[in-house]
């Protein structure tokens, strides 16, 4: 998880502005109950029955409302054991010459300062959290092997900073209790929709029937012999006056 492009301390209630000429964002769906939020922010299932015109021209209602806790529950956290975390950028694990123990050493320290050293990965994680706090931001941890390596007590601060950055970028919207009908603040993806044209459909047409001459050519020899016998029999019956 990187901190580039994210603004620490962005107001949590700031919603992304509406772009002129763009279609409105889809109304969010309730992640807990599965219902939709109406266009005015109230509960969608308890409102008046929409007309057919409204259903045809309304934006798709597919985005789910989610609280910060619901988002946290879906994140792929690594095991909460800092000793198992990978090496963070700018640090490496080195073996001590005087003993069999290993320590974590800063690779590129600031100019004029000695390289910092910690005796354990847990101590290094605490140092990185303190560095981030000194700079006025949350420690975001790191992604490794598909898991988010961050200690449990630092998750809420990191998630709040990430959500604030997404709000500033206009990628998510904040739904206050007045708009969502829920007790707490919810978030929804700020997807936009435009009216498109249907894909062309190729009409399948039956092939024209074969010509009579072509059909006779396709007859097998046995069928030709059978037809010849039928003609001879018809001629014999005609000569006998039976046809």
C-alpha cells in the first residue's frame, strides 16, 4: 500500500464533485440488507412505486453501500505477527558478526545521520509507525504475497487515510446518515454511466433450397435404380390397362 497521491487528513465528509455533462452516479445498494437507496437518499424499498418510464431512464443501481468496518472485513490482511512481515523498502536483514542473531539495518539513511538498526522486525514496525506519525500521516504498511502487512492497531488510521485519498480523487462518495438512512457513515463507488447503443445482431438466414437439377445429381445410385424400377412398373401396368 503506497502513500503516493493520497492526502492525509482530508475531510471525511467531502464528496466528489459532479462533472458537468456526465451521467449521475448510480444510486447505491445497501450492503447489509441488499436494498437500494432511493434517488433522494431515503430507503428505496419503502418509497412510491416507480413508473415504467422511471425504471427505463434511471441509472443502474448496482453499487453497494459499505461502512469502513465492512470494508475492513473484506481486506486481505496478513497474519498479525510483525516478526513474519517482509523487509520494508529501505531496510534489510543482516546477520551480526559478533553473534548468530540478526538485525534490521537501514540501507540509505538520511544525509549526515548514521544508519538506524533494530534488533527485531516488531521493533522495526514500531519505528516505521512512529516515523509516519512524526510526519503527520498514518503508517500504511505494505503489500506482500497478496496480503496487507500491518499491525491491527494501525489498520483504522491507515484505512481512514486511504478512504480520504479516494474521496479527494473522486473515486468514492460519502453517504451521510441523512442520505443513506443508516446510523453511520457509508461509502459507495463513484461509478458513472452513459447511454450506449446496443451491439449489432447478425440475423441468421436459411440457405436457399437447391435447384432441381442439383438435387437429382445428389441422389445416390441406389435411389436412381429404385426410381427407374418404379417407372418400368408404371409402364407395365399401363400396358396391361391397370394404370
